[in-house]
């Protein structure tokens, strides 16, 4: 049985392939195609159920691990989708990645994406000369959330679907987080 903080080479290749294609699409077209995330979900479920142990046989624990990773990936990003802080493709991509890596690695992927994606976003904002506006927007978001109000309803700029705000292709940030996870697992770095 695969432990929660392991990912065999086939799983790393599946994850890397999924997020590389998703990043390319998101950078080029500003969307992540449904066929790609569906292929990632199916590949993750099949690989964990039939081949993750190195032999072709049915593994109910692998199926459960894959389903739990899928569910956790979906649950982590769905609230952000409801607040219009993430697109639907981002939600589905993290869920597909979770189906490949399982729940524990999906959680670490989420954290690595948040940390590294946030750092990249700060550099991007600084290069565009929008640090003051971004800090104002962050304060606005927190204020609205404290009043149980969706930030996108009071400022169109805070809606991920609006062209008025600065947008960073989040599929690429998930790819950066995935690369960091793969490197950490490769070098057996403990969290």
C-alpha cells in the first residue's frame, strides 16, 4: 500500500503531464478544458485502483484514496469558486490532481500552490506597479468577508471572471505547486 506521503514515478508523470498541459492552456486561452480534467480524474482513479501497487490488480484502498483526494481537491477550491476568487477550471484541476495524488498530498499541493502562487503573484503585482491597489483590494476583501458579503458583489474588479482586475492564470500556479510537491517527494523531504 502506498503511504500518504509517497507518489510512485508513474503518479509523478501523470500529475506532471496533467498540470503542464493545464498550465499551457490556461496561459494561452485563460481556461482549462473539461476534457483535460476529465482525463486527469479518470487516469487518477484507474491508476490508483489498478496499477499504483506496481501490479495490475484491483485495489479498493487505492480507489478510496483516489476518491478522497478528488473530494478534498474539490472541497478546498469550491468555496473560492463561490466567492468568484477561482474559476471552475481551477476547482476541477485541483480535484483531478487530488485523484492522482490522494488526500494528504492534495492538501500539501494546495498549500504549496498557495504559498508559491502567492509569492509569484506578489512579484507580478510589484512589476506592474499595482502593490498599493492590491493591498487596498485585500483589505476590501477581508472587510466584505467579515460582514459575510461576497467581495465580487461590491467591486467588479474582485471577480475572477471580470476583465477589470489583474488576473494570473491559476492553472500555471497549480503546476508550480505540483512541481514543488514532486521535488519534495522525490527528495523524501518531510513536511
